């Protein structure tokens, strides 16, 4: 009879522990299940945040590429205009030399005309 009492006590303790374990398991599962909507909201917010950041990045990237292209085009035009400016400056220096030569020739011819008039009037 001594054997049966500890055995019954052992069965009662085991049954109690199984019941306690089941309650603990239910509690743990509930604890993990409760924050799931909060986590889902966090994930949704993060996805929205990433989408907005990606949109901003794409807009900034497009703006940067557009400006880079405009700068490249402007630099090309500046090089072309500088080349044209040098060409015009060269043409001007040639024209200035011609102006000086023709002025000298004009003065020479005017003096010759004045001499001719002076000679005719004498």
C-alpha cells in the first residue's frame, strides 16, 4: 500500500504539471499573438516609408541627371562660343591692321590731292 500512495501522488503532481504547462503554453502563445497587429502596422509603415524614400531618391536622381546633361550641353556651347570669340578676335585684329593701312593710304592720297590743288592754283 505504500507503493500506491506515492504513485497516486506522482500522478496527481504530473497531472497538475501538465495542466500548468498547458496554461503556460496558452499564455505564451497569446503573448506572441497580441503584438502581431502592432508588428504588421510597423511593417506597413516601414514599407510606406521605404516607398516614399525610393520615390524621393528617384526624383533626386532624375533631377541630378537632368542637371548634369544641361551642364554638359552648356559647357559644349561655351567651348563653341569661346572658339567663335577667338575667331572674331582674330578677324578684328586683321581688320584693325587693314584699317590702319587704308588710313595711311588715304592720308597719303589726300596729301597728294592737296598738292595737286595747290599746284593748280599757282
